[in-house]
């Protein structure tokens, strides 16, 4: 199980407001059935990497479908094989130490 | 006002569990008084960039104080000058379009 | 054509020297036939995104094959559809303006 | 000594060509006297972190001076205290293992 952070932004759109594009991308994620969370700087997804990657590919394509000509995507993968990684587990583990 | 995502990780620690280091970094952020949010993949901070940057510098130093010899820090800044950017505002703006 | 930056690092290796893992990842890239460049902070790859992504997936797996139990991968994609994007073209375009 | 990767991009510019902004940012780096390298995906800087950070702050401001209203900056810091880190040393260390 991996935890993935992703942020997808079109470049060179006339407006500096990107929320219509972020919503388009988020909609794909919601329809995917993957466990995820929307944050102010990107989405965090939890699951099997081989299920997440095809969805990321689809998400990256979405701004083009909404008219963008250039898209910048940032993906950060935290993949742990010694114990199950999860969104909730990672946060709990830090909070216990605070 | 900027919104900043930051994740700080020591490299070459004997254990693959990094939560003691993440907790050390998070403690500095809590003491800073800056508005922020802990996520499974990093912290999100909102505020004046010139107030945030010195705190990021301090956070980056913390794993060394806990014994790390190598630290990898990732910072993503979203800085908007045409209208106030905020953690809450950015999420609300996307959710309205879903 | 997309240009992609990728950096793959194992976490929790006893040693802070990661070059054996970086070399393992780089070897996959060299064998892929994709146009790429090794930098001090990651590799830059140029090509069709659908050819690059399966190679990135393979690269991400490599540190596990070398004994790592946790891997952190950062991918940045710059995908442009209005004109061909290339490593050389992007640098030339900046240097002409300096 | 740290090695830093930085990429600075304005969002919501009417044009998808960002090289005038990248050139503006690169000019600051060249005038800084810091050792650095321009790549297709960002600049790589080597030096004392406390000398690099004020220059990054200045670089982040530059697209606003050129008319941008929103700027997205990505910074990745690799800071090693057990032995000197350098752009050249990092690449050599990988190439020796290939």
C-alpha cells in the first residue's frame, strides 16, 4: 500500500483561478473509488500503486480536455513494504509523538 | 498571503519509521503560531511568506538536532497576489465546483 | 511529448549514501532507450508520456529489489500539447532570452 | 553544503510559454555568484543553505516583477552534514557505480 500526493495545474490559462481544473481532476478521483483526501495543495491518495497510477494518468489528461495546452503535474509517492502505509496511520503515528 | 506545502525527511536513518522526526518538525510549526495543517504527506502552512520562510529554515534543521546526517526537504509555494490565498478558501473554491 | 523530472530515494537505509540505489534506477533508464539526462538532483526524461510512465514504474521498484523497505519517489511532468517540448528546446528557449 | 533544485513558474499567464519568466529568474541566479546549473526542469544550486535561501526568495519574487499575479515555486533541498555535497560529486558518485 502506498500513499501518494498529487497536484495537477494547467499553465498558460488566461485566468489565475485554477479551481475549475482542480475540480475536474478531483471528480475523476472521486469516481475512481480510491480512498483519498482533498487538501489545499493537492490530493492525497491511499492504495495499491498499480491501481493508483492509471488514475493519475487519467487525472493528468483532464485539464487538456478542459482546454489547457500545457499541464504541470507533481506526484510524490511514499511506498512502504515493511508495514501497511495509510493516510490515517501516518497521521496517527505522528500525533502519538506530539 | 501564500499557501505552502512542506515535507521534511531524514535519509539514511537506521529505521524506516520517520514519525519521530516528523513530530519534531511539527512541534516547531505548532510553536510558530502560523496557521497550518498536518497531512499524511506533509504540512500545509498559510500566511505571509516572509514569516513562513524562517520557520521552514528552522524545521529543516530539526532532524539534524535529532541525529540525522542527511535531510531531504521539499517545499511547494503557491503565492497569489491578485486575491488572498488561504487553506480554507482554496478548498471551498474547488468544492463549490464539484 | 513531455519532459519529466524524477528522483527516487530509499528511506531508512542504514547508510546515508544513496548512490548505489540511484545507479540501479539510472541503469533501468539507460536500458529503456528513452532520451534522458542524469543531474545531481534527479533524472530528466523526454518522450511520449505513455512510454515514460511504465519505465518510471519499473524505476520506482528497483530500490526494493536492492533491499530497501520504503521508497520515496518524486515525479514532475511538464506536458505541452501546443508545441513539441524537449530537453534541448526548453533550455535553448531560456538561453536565447538571457 | 547543500544541493538545491528549484523551479519557479507563474500561473495564469495568458501565454503557455514561460521562458521569459524562467530567464528572469535565471538572471538573478547568475548575478548571485552561486554555483549553479540550468536544466530543462529547473535550476540546481550548490552552496551554503543560508546563502542560497535569500536568493531563492528573490527568485520567487521575480515573476511578479514581470507582471505575474500568481507564482508556483518548487524547492527540493538535499542537505548532507556527514560529507560535503556537491553537484559534481553527486553525479560522479553515481557514474562510478554504472
